């Protein structure tokens, strides 16, 4: 199984990197760009765990270590692997 | 005063802190290795020094906050022991939950290394007891993730509780957007916990505490701790 995890800044938290990329995209002529939020993408391979257990344990991993919940939110998918 | 300096892989201000406490201020000072759990009961002060613990991987301080020594530091802090976190040490204290809020990338996205001035906001703590009311200290900063962030409600709470100890200011003590080097909310440069025994700050007092170097404004933080231990 594979956990695909996205960690991004919560609304209202200053994201200087996102802001800079936003300006760069506007400079390139992409005027439709309203906002850019840069986050992290993590892939975690899992073994010997059911899908239900994986949901619970990945959520715990995010809350304890992978995201700083003061400023970041996370979402994830659990997908089967061959 | 018996002091302990924690050494994480990637700490690089540990020797500066050791030098100031042991050789300049003549205090009994010991190293504390990150892999060891230790009984810290006999210590008066534990310092988490600056640096790049674990290469700042994931987030600065995130991995270090789960080191074995941090279990001991948390037990020590909960029992009222004094803990001082400087720069990366501050980041570790926030990640471990001993202090509120977090530190994000500087607004300018640049690593900033320069002398700044900070205003003392509360002298009723063991870390600032020797300071004058609203005293201005000149202390260097050196960081990339030093922009303090906490939600507006919690920031008000910190202000009401007197938990903000330092704010970035100009040389006359005026706090403004121009005197804020990194975009910290409320120009916050250092905070303490509610019990006022754990303190974290981005400026480096250990870098301006040896009279052989320019400036000794940082000494007052250590002197406050020594005289009140």
C-alpha cells in the first residue's frame, strides 16, 4: 500500500515562496493566477497493515510529525500497490 | 549554576554557549548528548543551542524534538527547570510543544545574518530579571526560518499573559514594520511559556557575551539566570 500525502499551509499563513512564484507567473503573462500555495508531497510505502489501520496510522503520522498543525493542514490517499 | 548544553547532530552554536557559560561567566557547564536520556534534576539550566539539527529536514527542529534527550528536557521543564532555546533551539522547543506558536521562512525568503535591536517586553522572568524596563539590546540574528507565527487570538493571549519577552525594534526602542527583519507577527523575537521557566529566542545572546568581541548585550540574559538561580 502507498500513502500519498499532501501538506500545505493553512489559509492566512504567510507563504513567501508561494507569493514569489505567484508574482513570477503573473510576470510571465498568466494573469489568471490568483494565488499560489507551495507545500510538500510525501509518498510512504506501507506493509502489513489493513487499509482501515493505514488510515488511522497515517493520520497519526501526519499529526505527530509530518505536518506542523499550527500552520499546516494535510490530506492523504491510501492506494494499493502491486 | 549548573548548566547543560544539548548537542544535536548539526548543532553549531553549542561551543559558543559552552564558552560563555563556562569560561566567561565561570559556571559549571556540561555537555548533554542528544541520544542519551538523562536525569536533569541537579541542573539549574538546560540550553538548546542554535544550528541545523538534522539538517533542518522536514521542518527546522522537527526531528530533534523527538530525540531521547528531549524526553528528559520535557520532564525537566514540566518540573519547573529552566530551559533556554536559541534560534534552532527555539524551533525545537516549539516543535516539542514546550512553547506556543511556530517559526516559518523569513518574509524576504533570505537568510538574514546581522545585528538587530530588540526591546525587553517583560522583566518579570528569570531570563530578563536583570534588564531594565523596555531596555534595548543589540544582539545578532542568523536565520532563514525565523518569522514567528501564531494565530491572532493566541497572540493576544501571549500579550495578556506577558509571555512575549522580546520584540524587534529600532535603536530607540520603537517597534514598527521597518524594524521587523523577518515578518514575525507582532515583531516577536522571543517568548516564554505560561510558567515562565522555558524561553525561546531567535537572536543569539551567546554571540555577544564575550568582552573580547564587539558588544556584550547578550550577557544580561545569562546574568539574569545566574543571579536568580
